[in-house]
């Protein structure tokens, strides 16, 4: 498990290189939406992948909400659906208040949960025994395929760094701030994940660990911290899943907003596009995102009810790589190879052990493609305006003519 987290972190670090390069070159609120259009043009490929990305956000929010519900029910015995719906509604309301409020809420949650995890890590290593260390021996490791499959599954825990590019247009100095934010988030998360995973494995016998499911981390705190540790880590898990819902709602709203402006959905939203890049108008930006945010929320709640979320946790897409922009080509090649390798391993695992998840993946991709093709034929609209709408504000603020963007 620690090795899977380490491999997942290394792959995320390689992918982060592309996000940094693209984010600095094309700072916008569109993030990967803009990157895909820049890399592949305004055709059906970009449109379909952007819709697929949007659907993947919805599935991921539902997955995080389900994880939140699993821990919340240990404190107050309400049904899983009530807790899952409640956390999505709560953070949808916070996102309506604007990116500044969302950021403050996220910062507070992260500080508390990281502090709890540090307490767990220290306690776990203080309580370390020879028997616990023996569980880390390579003799007990599974096959390389199993380790790589684990890396693919836990990769979802690193993907939040991609959402940072959605805030690039609102950064004062994105070329300096974006690399620090992305590389820092991946590195810190990797260290915490590996140490926490090591603490779990060394504190709980493997035969017991396999049966625990969602409560594994909290149970692992008992040997070193007792019942108080169980509650503390359960709170940390609640905060972790809640902050993931919060951040992913922010990203999905941005994606939905760009799609709405670009392909002509919700025409009245287009008039509010100036709020996207204005640092002093976060409340207007919140109002501009109301419709797509509600759309994301409703689809998420439907996904919570309808999809096999336990299987779909492994469905999230690998980060996109494209343009070199003069950067180190070997990093881009390594990123592409490792992301594709993890996807192939994970998809093989899905097909052989969780076929409904693989089918759902294929259906989601097919629906994205068919919707994009059908909408273009019905309306004649394309992605032509996405770059002007997401980047013009920043270019004007920095004294560049919009026509120089290409």
C-alpha cells in the first residue's frame, strides 16, 4: 500500500509538469478545458473530452460524498443518502458565496485535517513494533500488477492538483504561484499518504485490514491513540472527503460554466463572462456560476443514487498531456507513458473484477461523444469562443492585445 501511494505520487508529479507548463502559458478559469482546445483545436475531440471530464467530476463528487457518509454515520446514525446529499448541498451553498469564501473554508478544513493526520503519523511510529515492521517486508508483497493496480486506484487522491489551474486567471503572478501550488500540493500529499499508509499497515494485521473497508484508517489509530484516536481520524476523514467535495464542485462549476458560454447553453450567462477574470468581483462570479453549479449538484445527486460508485472510484481520467512549449520533452514522454500504463492496468482490473464499472466508463465516453456531435449538428455552434472568453480579461490586464493569444 505505501508503495502504491508512492508510485501514484510519482506519476502525479510527472503529470503536474504538464499542468504547470500549460497553466503558465494559458492562465484561465477553464483549466484543462482550455488546454484541450489549445492542444486539439475546436473539433469534436475537444468537445467530447471536455464533456467527459465534466461527467467525471460529477461521478467523483458522488464518490467523495459517499465516503463522507460512511464516516458521518459513525457519529450520527442517519442513512448514507441523507449524509451524502447533505454534504453536497452544504458545499454547493458555500461555492455560491464566491471563490474567496470557498478558499477560506477549504483552508480551514485542510489545516485541521492535516494536523490530525500528523498526530496519527507520530503516534503510529511511536507505537511501532517489530511485528508491525515485518508486515512491510517485500516477502509479503503481492505481484507487481497488483501494486500498479493499487497505484491506479489511489491516483484519484492526487488529482486535485489539476483543479489549481482553474484558479490561474485569478492569480496575481501565475508563473510564480502556479508551480509552487501544484508541485507543493503533490509533494505534501505524497509524503502524508505514504506515511499514513505505513502507519496503517504497521498497526493493523493484514487479515483484519482487508475486512475494514471505509473505517480502516480510523481503526488503525486505536492501537496508538485508543478510542480518542478513532474519533480524531474519523473527523479527519470527514474533513478530507468534505474538502474534496468542495474543491471538485468548484472545478466542475468552472467546466460547466465554460461549456455553457462556449456552446451556447444558458445564453444569459454569457453577459457575465467579465466576472470570470475579475479579482474584485468574486460575488458576481458566484452568481454567474449558479446555473452550472446547480446542474452539477443535481447530476451528482442522481449519480449517487444510480451509479455503482464503489466501482466507479477507479474511473477518473488520467491527466491530459500536450504541448511541449519548449520544456523538457523527456518529462512529457514519461508522463504520457506512465499515465497510459496506469490506465491500461486499471482498465484491465476493471474488466476482470468490476465489469459494470468498465461498461459505465465506455457508456459515459460514448454519451459525451454523441451529445457533442448531435449538439453541433443541431445548433452549428463550436468551441471557437472559449479562448477569447476565458483569457481576454487577463491579457487586457497585462497589456497584451487579445489577438496575440494564438
